[in-house]
C-alpha cells in the first residue's frame, strides 16, 4: 500500500471502524508490536517477588518486635508491682486496702481540721 | 501438588492465583499483555527507556492492585487504563520538571516530548511521520488516538478505558484528526 494511502487509512481509523484487512495493514506498516527490551518480564517479576518477600519479612519482623516488646513491658510491670508491694509492706508493716490505696488513718481528721482552720 | 496449565488458564483464574501469591500466574499475565502495554506507553512516550520504566511500573501497580480488581471490566481494559494513566502521569512529571528548569517562553508546550529526531532523511518513512505526528498532539488527544488507531479499540471501549463520556471521546477524536491532518501536511 502506498504511503499516501497509509496516511489516509490512519486518519480514517480515528473515526471509522476498519475492516480486518485494513486493520492488519495499519498494524504491519504503522504500528508493529515491538514489545519491550528482552528480559522485561523477568525484571518485573524480580521487583514483584522482591517486594512481596520484603513485605513478608517486614511483617514477621514487626510480629517478633511486638512480641519481644510485650514480654519486656509485662516483666518490667510485674517487677515494679512486686517492688511496690514489698516497699509498702516494709514501711507500713501490713498490706491492708488502705495501705495499698495509700490512705492514711489520720487523713480524715487532718482534712476536717484543715477545713475548720 | 496440582500442576496448573497457566497458558490455557483464563484471565480471572490467573488473577485469582496471582492474588494468592502465585508468581507464575502473574508471569503469564505479563506475557499476555506485555505487547499491548508496550504499544500504549511507547505510543504515548516514544520508544525510550522512560517508556520501558513506565511499562514496568504498569505491571507493578497492577500486581499491587490485583486484590482490588473486581472483574467488572475485562483485565485488558483495566491494564490499559493503568498504562494510559501512568503515561499521562509521566508526561505531567516531565512537564513540571521542564517548567522548573526552563524559562516560560522556552517551554512552548509539551507536544514534542521524547520524540526521537529524524536525523537521516532517508530513514524517514510513513511510520516515522505518523508516530511523530501523534507525539505532537496534546497528551489528552494522544491517549484517544493511541487507543482508537494504534490499539484498534472501538470508541465505546476507548471511553470505558479512559473513564470518560462517549461524546468527549468522539469530540477529541474529531479534533485530533483535524490536528493530525495539519501536522502530517506540515511534515510532508
């Protein structure tokens, strides 16, 4: 097909539906399918596989970190509670509710005297 | 272990397998649509390394978004939409970059971005003329021309891929045709 006709066919393809022979001529002469450079699929797959592997790794890493953080926080919390109870026991001599809540037996009287002064 | 015939599997099956993490299934999707994507991004950006990078980005985005693909449209339509949008984004990015590093009167417009100059007169043929003419169109016109003339989609399919009304596509095609006629006459 002559170049001028190809040009007309291209312009015609914008607004009209081409028949299969015309479409084939356009594909062959004007828009041949070259694809990308060799190894394109492998390069994309490398990124895709690397990305999902990385996500899996970071997910596992996050789970491990959270578990380890939970153990540390819970141990430290338990140790702090034991130290607090022991210090109360030593300083107050007993472990009543008032002692645990930090309420002194003389508090009520003190508050009354403060209010009346 | 079940042997899966990826080559004869249909698109929804490949999508389902890919979402489950079957990389071979996704490899088959790339094999099926590599040429289609290449035509679109090369049509939009020219036969450049930039087009190759955008092509890769199209499939990477597709992989990341496969779980959101509901199958309302064909997979090819979905991929085409990503390819066009990625190409338009790349053109916008380059336009912004050029506008920063050039004076306003230098940046006439983005019509000839990424166009390989035709140095050798003898090498010029109708294919080069037509591709150069397409590259001189505004990006929004270029996308309808690529889908309609290069990929051979109907106007209705083109509208579906670009997610725009049919009337807009018809109007853009008509205006693009007029512009292309002028450009091709100038190039003669």
